[in-house]
């Protein structure tokens, strides 16, 4: 057994393969011609920090659900072409169901109505949760690492499980977002690029291309169901049950509520996608609680 083997088992025990997984994934990308700088960055960080000492191992283990999410988010692009085909993508049938359940007028969905009543103020207001979610998750995790590590593990594992459920649903129930139907009608083109939709108004208003570029990198334009944007703040809210105070409850509730409305206002999701997101969040938190032996709710 080499020195590296000894260090792996000494620090990680029966989970000795965990710090190696990102490096193995990066190596697999080389013959596929898909290696990117972020693969090397994640693999190097996990190996170096995870093997440097016991503190580094503890930090890496605590944040490992995020590593799994990063790897899964990248790997899903290889299986999307197998499952996301024109015959399997739900489009106008989702719009019809939305009309049946939530129509605000004949042939007018809530999303249709909101697209007729946009304003620069609401564009900017609802762009905030959409722009912030990528930063809220790691910052909140770090906050919990300093204040409540058990809840941090609960939050991050629920976050990872929600992605697993969400990605599976993307493949099982591929769904066109409202903006796609608005631009292209009912014909499904699986090669269509993702679109920032209502967030393009924010780019124009601020003279930037942030949202256009961000959504231009998305691997799948037909992952509307469920809305993971809705899932993220709900996981924070649900894992805070029994812990949140009168000061923090309003933050969780406003963040979750504004994200749900933003997903429809910005034309990214149907209300049905948001409701599916609620289901995913509850299921993920429940599974994480069982896995970690926590009482919930």
C-alpha cells in the first residue's frame, strides 16, 4: 500500500474513493475531448484540500454534496440526447393543462397575462432572486458551516438529492418552457438553444449580456419540469423548520415566494413546474432527513 493509499484510508476510511471521483471524471473527459478548466479545478481542489489534513478532509466532506451536484450537472448533457426527443417533449399539452387549471381569461395563462404587464421595476425586482441563487447556496452553506454544521449537512444533502430527482424528471418528463412555446409554437426542435426569456429585458435595461451568456451555456432547453429555481429557496426554508427565528423566517418566505412568482413572470416556467418543484423540495428534504437520521418536520 502506497503513502497515498494510506492517507486516503486514514482520512476517508471506507469512503476513500470520494476524493478521487472528480479526478477520475476529469480523466474520462480527456478521450471524449470534453475536458474543461472547471473539471481540473474541481478535481484539484478536492484532492488537495481533501488530503491535506483532517481539517481539510472535514471541510471537503461537508461540501461534498455540492461536488456531486457539479459532476451530475455536467454529466447529464451526455444522456439528454437519448431521452429528450421531439416525440417525448411536452409543450402545448402543458399549456393546455395550465389553461385548464389556472386560466385568468379565455386562452390566457397567468404567464400570458404577466407578459402583457411587464415593467422595468418588476423586471429588476424578479431578476434579483434569479441572479442570486448561484451565490446564495454556497454563502448560506458557509454560514451554516460556521453556525450549525448538522443543518448544513441537512441542507446540502437535500440540495443534492433534489438535483438527482430533478434531473431524473428532466429526462422522464422533458418539458418546453413557456418562452419556447411563445417563440416557436408547438413544433419541438430539440436542438433549440436555451433562452434567457424575460431576463433579456434586464440585460437590455442595464446594458449587459450576463443573462444571455449564462443561459446560452445551458445544456438543455427542455428542463422546465420541475423548476429547480423554485426548489432551491424551498429547501432552505424546509430545512430551517424548528431552527428559524422571527428574524429569519421572513427572509426564507420572501425568497421562496419571489422565486416562484419570478419563474412565471420571467417566462421561464409554468405554474405546474413550480408546483412540481414544491414536490421535489419536500421529497428531497424528507429523504435527506431519513438518510441523516434527523427528525423532520
